[in-house]
C-alpha cells in the first residue's frame, strides 16, 4: 500500500442463523429472521415469486415491514403467495432462501340470515366438504352441532356461528348467520251479540287486529256478519306475514216454531166455538185477545191470531 494510506476496515458479514421455511394458513402473519455478525451490518430482504429465478428488493409497504432489518414481517398472507421465497442480503452476503407455504382457509358457509315466525324452523349452513370438521355455537347459547348444516327452531332472535376446520392443515374460519324470530299476531274473535239466535237473525264476528284476515267461510274482512249455523274461525296475518288461527266460535241458528189453528170458521149466534193452536215445539201461547193457552173459546165473529214461543225464545204467529 502507498505510504500514508489507511488500510480498509471492511469486515464481511457472517450469517449464523438462516431464515426458516414457514407454513401457515391464509390470513396469518409470517416472520422471517436472520442472525448475523461482523462489522457494520446492513439488511435487505428480497422476495422471489418464481422459485428463485429472480429476486426483488422489498420495502416497508403494504403487508411488509422490517424490510431493512434482521426480521421481516408479513401481515395477512394470501393463498396466492404460496411458494414465494424470501432471503436477506446482509452486508452483501445472501442468506439461504426460505419458502412460504400458504394453506387455504375453508369457506365456513353459514348460510344467509333470514326471518322466521315464532314456531317455524330455518336451515343454516351448506353442503359439507369432505375431510373438513364443523362446529356450531349460538348466541344466546344453547345450540351446538358438528354437522355442516342444521335445522334450527329458535324462540328468539339468535346468532349462529360456524367454525369450519380443514383436517389436513388445521386451517379454520368462522362465519355467523342471524335468524330473526318475529312474533305471531293475536287471533281472537269478538262476537257482537249472542251466537245463538232465531232464524232471520244474525251476529257480527270481529277479529283481533292484523294486516289481513282469512275466515273459515273465505271472507277476507276483519268483521263478518253470519246468519247460518256453523263453526267460524279466522286466520290473522301481521306485517311480517306471520299468522295465527283463532279458536272456533260456534254459531247456532234456531228454527222458528211451526203452528196451525184448528176450529170452526163460523158459529151460530149464541154458541161458543173452540180454536186450537197446534205446535209441537211451543212452550207458550198468546192469542190476539191476550188469552193464553193452546185453546181459545170464541163467541163472536172476528179474526183471531196466536203467537207461539218455543224453548229457544223463537216465535211464530198465525191468524184464523
């Protein structure tokens, strides 16, 4: 060396610990590290996406951090990075290459959130993938299952969470689905009067409130007026299309009693004729002259009528 010149103090780097291969699940974080000694150390991590044919310097951006330090961190690796290689150039010396193996995560298809009416059921989940394991939980708690899909009948709105695990790799993912439970409407019938009445009468039946109605006689209004014997019920729908059917209300229409009058149509002056009211169901009689009883003694000409009443309070009248 020339007199007075200083000799170089350059010390080559010695890499004592090489970066190790890393196998993990998509979405996980990866770390590659080197340990080196010798003089002033500099670090530059590189990535190869073609099995080491070419290498590109990394910078601290996106998922990468520590690109110029001894430890490179990758946040949230993706399945598309499977097979990428990483090495570190330490003060001009290349470390060994480490391979990143990224295993895919399962879909964990919990199905779609839906609405059901109280007392109904819903299917959650999807078709199973061979070799995968499944575990369901719920909030509120109480439901567990190990199948890929299930039939559930919650009594209140419930969140169901499915965790699917690929047995071969241990990679897993969880997704949730919400089943909203809507209340049923109230279904009752309020009669507007007696439900047992005589022929010729009627009663109005009114349903509890809803958004639509379907009566057993196919009427579609909240109230119906009926004049025939029968059993009447109503199905009430609410704004969520949930439905409930009322207990039946029995309506009885009683037939009117029948009556005839037998007796003379003419009598001689000074004599008495007898008119007889004939009815198989009558329990009382009232003649037009206010007499009661099934027979009436008449001594003068005129028109005589009788009104009969049966056990149901139904009446019929006839004149002679």
